[in-house]
């Protein structure tokens, strides 16, 4: 597991706004290392808790983030296209209804 969700800060135990936050975790000891959204800025190559190498896990996590971002962009584009087509259909349908009433 590359990412793990926590309701509280894995380091100090304080609550995190009542919702789960995802953290990049050490594959060896499970220690939370940084928040998922901060992974691009995470510069360490070894876990500060157990000393385990993080290079391959970091690479895998960054690839997973890139794929997730691409999927989100694709979904956004699809939704936008569906909205445009729906709006165009409704406008054309409305015009045809008005035309049939005026005849």
C-alpha cells in the first residue's frame, strides 16, 4: 500500500478536520511520511523511522498520482462534452417545439 488514509495526524495524533487525509507511507514500517498532495515536494530517499529505501515506492506513488490526474482530466473533458451536447440538444428541441406551436 503506497497511500494510507488517516483521521488524525499520524505524527502527533491531533484530529484532521473530521475527514480522512491520504498520506504516502513507508512500505516497510507503515509510518506516514507526507500528505499525498505534497508528494512531488518530498525529497527524502529513506524513511526517517526505519531507514528503509523509498526510491521505488516514491516512483510508484508518483506514477499513480500522474495516472489519477490524467483520469480526472479525462473525466472532466467528458463531462464538459456531455454538458455541451445536452445544452445543444435542449436548445434545438426547444426551437422545434416553438416552431410546431407557431404552425
